[in-house]
């Protein structure tokens, strides 16, 4: 999810050597899978409506449909928070300059058109 | 103004004056050396951290119209209105996938609008124009609807109903909007960012109070749900069909599970394609701020779920239901409910919350539309050497034009017109999905194929939405229609068509080796996290790279 997709038509320049650094997904397959599952589950468990389109069982006074939608939000928040923490593990310990390297080595200075 | 409650009116006015003051003072907040740069005026300096971004995005995504229209839909049709709850859950994991990439590439290349990115990615002015045009077109009715939201509140307050003369009737609306337009002009994105603190606080207070207090007045949740279920199952004399559904059905036509799911998915994807939400996201300081907010913003969705339930409360409260029926406008359900349930001082706070809740997104939308016009139409086609100062000036004026356009829309055209157009706005903005979101991951698609797909989706979506009819209305009856025997969201069908056209034409264009255009982005820039905001380059530098 975080790795750059290989882009056939991307400009070929000296920088691309740096981008072909170890692929973080290949380096951490289990963590990557966990992130994928968390994000996919967060989407699918509300997209697949038959899971929760029922009146019963009632939880308290709430029909199941309405209860599920209410409870689902904190669950999504939690799933995404975990996914975000896991993504940090994917990032190799990089020297502090990598962030700005993009700007510094940018072939289009400033990028303003 | 005979039946205006003084307490309510005073509280609303006092809070409005407070946010006006904040709006003007915001120009001095985190003051930059040179305000006359689009990164400053249009993106608040691109330096907002997690905390401010949470308020800004929350204030931006959950508009006053949502607070009025979602419960109105629940009041009128039942469970289908809860698609809004489902979609505001789904939107965050979806945005989590692509938004950080958009942030990074826009940061590295100093892109201000989504159309800037499309221009850089595909080297196509036409495609970027299509994106900018779609963005502006979808934002105009959206801004107008914020005014419709304000009008609903003013009507119930008794302020707007006192005269048949349009000008007298809409004076308060006019005043509110002129004030908004002026401080947006002066302070740019800083104004809505600062005001969103007030908005969100007021909304949180009134919604939480309402969710705990109103059920005690109405005999508890079991009574509310019971009344709603009975009402939805009852037969409507006009249509000879049930009033609505209490749970999405398993049938193939009507308020079905499939319709619910496609509406939710389509709207979720559309939400982060709207230029104003992208503007909010690009105003953040670091890549992680965007991600963190995807995990923190669902807190607002809880609020929205509670607000949707107000629709059922309005059914359970006989006085409110009768008042809404008498007025013949379901959009008044929430204002009437609040007015009937709460003491006047608290009604004042709630109404002020909704009105201020309309001002924040309206300001951000006007800024986003103005930026699109400046960057992707004015600069691209009329004045390629425009300096950052000129860009900012043009954007400031464009924001005024957009706002007054929306005001004219809300005052002179029938409200149903604005509502129908906003329904279409969602369908339209979805058509930039292939070029924007797929563009963040791959350059496989051909620019001309994307233009053709976009056009196909726009035309199909517009015609399909126009043709939807029911027993009570001949056109624009719903945002869903029947395709292959199933009720499905029109935006969903249109974007599928868009994708099919894009894929087929890309294959053909690649086979005939049509020129693909230059891509000025690099793969690693989609994950970059530059600490420094992009340096404002002198005008004209980038033109050479075209």
C-alpha cells in the first residue's frame, strides 16, 4: 500500500536507483499482509450489507442494523490506527535526508508550472 | 419577525459575531511573511498538524447540509438514509489507501489542486481541464446547499418566513454570506480552519446532549425505533406503497441492500475526490498527519450516526412530525425537533452550530473552486506566466464570484433544483476517480482514453439521473435507478462505464502507439515526506518544463 508502483513510463534518471532500494513489502511480508487485511476488512465489513441488515438480535433497545453501524466506527478507527503503527515498521531506518531528497533531486525545480 | 424567539435569536447572533471576529483575526494566525501566495491563502501555509487538521477536515467533511439532509432522508424513507453512516465509515479506510500518496506527490511538486496533479502526471491540459471543470461544477450546488441548510434553520426560527418578498425574506442569509465572503477573501483557508473549532464544539455539545436527552422525553429508544418501524411499514396513500424501509431489503428493486452498498461505496469514494476535501488534506504538515486523521476522523461519523437517528426521533415526536408535514418540507425535521425538545437557550446553541457548520465548508469549497479556476483554467490557458501574487489575487476574487453564484442559486432557484444538482455533483465528481486515484498508482491508462471515459460517465450519469421517476415526481426522483433489474446508485454505474471505456480505449491507443504525454512525477515521490513546505518558486520557472 505504501510502496511505489513500478511505473513503466516514469522518467529514467539517476534517482531511480535509490527508489529501487529494498522493497518494504517484500522485506516484511507478514506486517504487510496484516495491514492489507485490516484495511480490507474495514471496507468490506460495512460494504457487505447482508452481514448486518437484520432487526434481531436487538442489543438493548437498538435493532442489530443500527447497533452494528454505531459500533463499527470505533472499530474502524482502531483498525486504521493499528495499520498506521504497523506501516512504520515497513519503513527502513533511513538517514534523515530521505524525506527532503525528493525535493532536492527533483528534476522540476519547485515543481511550479 | 413577529414569531421570533428573542433568546434563540440573540444567542445565534452573538455566536455569529464571535465567529466573524475569529474569521478576520485568523489572517494573523501563524502569519506568513507573504500572504500573497496560494500556498498561504489557499492552503493555510501547508503547515497544519494533526490537531488542527482534525478540526478542519471534520468541519469540512460533515457539512450543515448533511446535518439537515441525512435525518430528512431518514425521516422520509427510513434505513436507506443510513447509507450516509455506512459511507462515512468506509471513506476512511479507502482514503487511507490513496490519500497519503496524493499528499506526497503534491507536496514534492508544489501542486495546489487535484487537477495540478493530473496535469503533471499525464502531461495533458485537456485532462486537467476536465478535472477542474468537474470539480467546480460539483462544488457550486454543494455550496448552494449549505445556504439551503441555513435557510431551513432560519425558517424554523421564524426569521425567514415573515415576508413574501425574496429580498426581505433572505436578508439574514444575505448578511451572513457577505460577511463570510469578506473574511474568506482576507484570511483564506485560515478563516475556516479557525472557525471550525467553534463549529465542532457547538455541534458536539448539542448532538451529545440531544442523543442522551431527547429519548428520555420520547419514552426511550425502544419507543423511537418502534414508532419508526411502524411508520415505515404503513402504506402511503399517494404511492400505494410503504412509507419506507426499516432495514435494507433483500429484494432486487427498492431500498435494497445492493442499493445501500453501492450508494455508500460511491459516496465514500466521491468524498475524497471533492476538491474541498483534498484542499483540507493538502493543508497538512506531514504525511503522517493525513494517516493519523484517517484513524481519528471516524469520531465524527459517530456524531453523524446520532444525527441520522434524529430522523427517527422526529417520527416518534408527534408535534414535530405534524409540523414537518404541515410545512411540507422534510428538511425542517431536525430544526423543528430541536426547537420542540430543548429550552430556547439550548435551541439557540444548536441552531448557531448548524449555521456556523454551513459557513466552514462553504468557505473551504469556495477556496477550492477558486484555486481550481486560478491554477487550471486562468494560469493554464490565459496567463501561463502569472506570478504567485497574481494567482492569489485571482483566487481571492474567484472565491467571491463562486460565493455569490451560490447565493444566487439558493435564493432565486427552487431548492429542489440545488438538491438535484448536488445529487448530480456526486455522480460527476466520481468520474475523476480513474484519472486521479488510478493515476496515483499506475501510468498504464492513456490520457485520451481517460478523457473519453470521463465524458461517457458524465453524460450517462446526467441522463440517468434526469430520467429517474416515481409516482410523485417525473424527474430527478432519486440518486438510484434500475440497471439489469437491480436498484443501484447511478454514480456507481456511471463510474463502471467510465472504467470500461478507459480500459478498452487504452488498449486500442497503446496498440496504435498514440503519444502518451510526459509524466513529471517519479515513483519515489509518491511516498516522500518532505519536512519543508515546497519553496515558492519564482513565476515562470516551471513553464520551461512543459
